[in-house]
């Protein structure tokens, strides 16, 4: 990872593996139709309304922070996307997945249907774009999938398998399906394994992370 000089306006654009594949075709299939903005590198706790030099310097520390260089791992960057909400919005959308934590025994299955609260004036609503869910360690699951969204991006992510040291997995859908592993060797001398499930609303930008525990039974 590197840092960019933030004394000038800089656009640092790189292509993902899929982007490079489309560009290499040379048939015009590489077209940027959507983009997202985020503020991953901003620490808002540094905003100082008590700065002795006045209001022009309240955000001085934030403005002087280094800007992260772009890199193509979508599970590690663009975590805090900027969103556009209707004028007059009084409450930020929040996600409800029905659990503050998840505990599963070996081989047990669980279906999760996220809801977005305080979104578009509704008490509970499903987002049109669905939800992006990332499990930090897919080795703990015999299956981790999502259904309900049929876009090309969703189908690509949902069919991706983990390789080598890349143990995280991301899926897109409106219903998430988890089945705990039945492999005993993963546990070693332990009786439980832990990981984290992160769910993001693809329209609202709301996100939630919850701990997941798998308990050995065999």
C-alpha cells in the first residue's frame, strides 16, 4: 500500500482483474457506467471545533491526512461509501440482520434476510440493489451463498471460489445462506472457531458487522 500527496487534486485509477479482462478484449465492452465514492481514510474524530485559530481550522488535521493509494481488493477498500439520501432525511439508514451475533454448530444451516431501517421513509425495506455480504474466513463454511439478485456482478461473485491464501468470500443477494463446515481438522485442539460477517446495503451504504462462532460437535 502507498500514499498519495494530498497537496494537489489527484485521481488514482486502477483496474480490477475483471476490468483488465474487459479492456484486453478491445471490442468496446469496457465501459464505465457507474462509480462510487468513499472516505475510508478520514478520521472524523480529528475535527476540532475548539481550534484556537477559529472555524477555518476546525478540519485542518483531517485535510492534512494522507490519501490512500487505490488497490483492487473490493473487500478491503471502499468500505465506507458516500451515499445520496432524500432531502430532509432525519435518520441515517441502518441494517438489521436479525442477529447481534451468530453461533452455529458443525453442519448447521442458517438463512438471513437483511432489512434496511429508516430508508426512503419506510420502517423496514429491502433494497433494490440487494446486499453485499462478506465472510472473513470462508473455510469455516461448507456453503456461503446469496440469492435474490440476478445481475452479472452478483452472479460472478456468487460463483467465485476462494483460492490460496484468499480466505474471504463476498456474495450479493437479498437472502444469505450459511452452512457451517463439517471438517474437524480446522479446529485442531479448539472447540470453537470465530470469524466475522459484514453486510452492506448496496443502495443505502448502511453496513453492519457481526461475530460468527462455529462450534465443534464431532
